[in-house]
C-alpha cells in the first residue's frame, strides 16, 4: 500500500520531465480556476479528502489564488505544527523531489473503516463569557483505536452539522461552526447527539437549563465506570475536564461559598490547612470540601422494596388472605369486614328483617306521618278558635261562673 498519492498537472514544469508512473491530469488550457475551485478524493464511494478555495465552501476552505505568477502560491499539505489547517501556502512552483515520491500502483487499497461509533460528548460551552465565537462542543475517543468522523454528523436540536477527520485514541475533538448557535441557558433540555453514516444515534445527552455565565457543562469520570455531568468554571477545550465549583476571584478576594460571589479576603485566613481524608482544600474559599462522589443507595430494610418511580423504600405488597370470620359472622363483600349473619326470611330480599315476638306490632312510616299530620291540624284549629273567640269564650265562662254563685 502506498503512503502518498501525488496528483500533478501534465503541463506543469515539475512533471514535464518526470520519469515513472504518476497520476497526471490535463486540466485543459485554462487550468484550475484561481477564484474558486474544489478538489475531492474518493476511494470507492467514500470521500477520503477534500480541499476548496475562493467562493466555494467545504470543510477545509482557503482564500482564492492570485492571478499573477510572481504573486501566486500553491497549497502544500502540512507536515506538522499546524493543527488548525491541513494545508499551508508556499511560493508557486515549490521544490519537488520526484525520487522521494512513491510511484502509483494498480493494486486496490483497503477500504477504510468509516464509523463514529464509540465517540462520546464530553463538554458543551454555551453560556460564553465574552463572545459567541467561544462556544464549542467537545468530543472524545476513549477507545484504543482511531475513529473516522467522515460521513458523521453532530446534531443540535434538529440541525445536523457534518464532521470530518480522524479522532485518534485518547484524543479530543472541538467542534466550532459559525452556523452553530448554542442556546446560552436553555429553558428546557436541548438534545445534543452524534449521528453515524446510517443516520443512527451513536450517543446523546441533554443540555439542561441552569447554565451559568462562564461555565461549561462537562463530563467527569469518577472511576469504576461511573460518570457525572457538572458545571465547571474551568473551561478545557481539547483537554481533560477539570472541575471548578466557583469562578476565579481577583487578587485579594475569595469566594463566599454561600452566595458564590467574590468577597474581600479576611486577615484571619488560616494558612497550610490540611484537610482530612475524603476532602480537599478549595483554594478559592480556603475551606475543606468533600470530594465529589456518587453515593450508593442504602438498601431497604426487610419487608420493604425500592419504588422505581420515586427511588424510595416502600412496604412490600402482600396477597395474604384475610382472617376468617368467627362463627355466626360473615364477610361483607362491600367493606370486606365481618358482620353478623341475619336470618333470610324472604325470597326477594337478600337479608330479610328478623321478626319480633309481638306479631301484631307493625311499623309503617306512612301511618306515623299521617297521624302526626292530623294531630297537628286539630291542635292548630283549636288554637285558632280559642284566639279568634277568646272574648266570647271569656264572657260565656264568666256568665256560667256568676250563675253558679247565685245558686
């Protein structure tokens, strides 16, 4: 397998006297356009590399070329110490050592493995301190082998942004794009995903509400396959995340851990404080603070189980049968409680009333109501007559009384 592939114009001075077999192409009398152009290299259906200049746009775009030969430059692939660009400008007609170029061979190259499976999202910086250009999303390759990002996408909300390049083992990848505008502090969780070439979601996290200015939302490894997302004031693009709970104060001030604000440093601050095991000295507050841990849930006591909805212990439900009712009692199907058994004397009622010893006694609420109404009417009439004819009644009674007195 060759390590380099050289493309050259057949009419260029470097190749006009070249011996051997090379990939030469006649671009025509006009050659390549200086104001806009694009070259793409494919192996089968997979795009291996690309470069464009001028008005055309691609992942690796450069300015247009000058039209005068004396002012012109060529693009040469960067060998080292230029991580931001794949190519660099060199004076037109660069020196070319044909003896060092591997000749083209006809045997097919191995198909590259193109898959972003295994890549993870480790940091999101949205609530920038100064400019929106500071925003970024960081990816990381925790696997022992490389990950090819070509044909993969970074999806934010509902928009897909193309990825490219190779992510080596243990390497970070910072994605910044002028078209990518992260919500500084979303009112609800915004999904951020890595999508592979089959349009499948490789990994996804939710960028939550509560992002503070000048902090990033970062992933921290607590060991034993335990991870936690936290906000940190220590922004680390292209590097391992560092947790910083409070912002950095100016000299002479320290953080008030209660409010999170910078306050004047007191003269009673102790020096050389040694924190106990499991804690560390916070240099911003000068206090010992517990190391971040993920506490394990306390097992529920016997007879209890953990509720998957609330994550709290609850009493285990049982299906034991109720205690049988004692003799002479039965279970009420409506209340599930024991009640006294009544004698059934009727066919149309489930529980007929028990007859009393006095067979002539008959209780009918209608008769009682009618009797009460008659008595009330008689009393009302009597009272009305007495009130209406009270004077006449008084005279009559007085006359009868006088008659008895004469006798």
